[in-house]
C-alpha cells in the first residue's frame, strides 16, 4: 500500500508518496511525470516516512540544510537508480553538470563513456524531487536547462540554497 499526503511548500503544493520501504515520490503539483510511480493502491494517510519527509521539507524550505535523509524507495531501472544515487552525493549549495554526472555514471558502470543526454533523461524522471537534488544539475555552460518541476522552481531552489545564479554563466 502507498500512503500519500500533500505538502504546502513556498513554491506550491507537493504530493508526497511512501510505502513501507520508503519515500517513492515527491512532486510539485502539475510537474512533468507527476505521480508516475503511483498506482491505484494509494491511501491519503500519513505514515512515519511521510512525517519524516515533512520535517525534512520544513527544514529545507526554512533555509537550513537538513541533517538527515528520509528513507527512500527509488523506483526505476538500474541505470536511473545509478544516476539518482550520484545525484544524492551533490552537496547542498553546490551544482554540477550533466556531463560531470555522465562521467561518474560511466565510472560506476565501468563503461568507457556515457551520454549526458542519457543522464538528462534519468534526471528528468527522478520522482523524488528536491531530496534527490536534480535541481543542482546545470548545462555545460551553467545554463538552467531542464527541470521537470519547471525552470522557475529550479531557480528558486538554487536561490534558497544560496547558489550564485549569476556566477553559473561562468561555470
């Protein structure tokens, strides 16, 4: 069974979904691939994982770096999960590029190279936004390309983490 609840963030309402294993989804209402990991077995009720996620989000949106990560249940192919695990290593307040993530994926999978576009596809299908920080990925030239929640929200999340947006163009 999947439990769901709504979180009212400063950037708009978010849907949270968790099963007994961990958080399965965290989406801004209306974002691309909204509720993509859910099925008909959803019950609007909080469980401990959703309560933990709410605490994490409260800290995050108050401008603090959360000191814990809620239990996660990443639903996706092995390739996507590799990408998402790499995203989890990007420190709060820092950004990296799709190309840099592609290099890490290639090392992890022990392949000679990896396409930044393939990584971009996996990043775009991340169902646990913010906690798996896909908003911290920028284009090779520092551009704020792509964010399934909308580039406007990506910009606000980066500002919240005090990332110098103007300096990204020099990246």
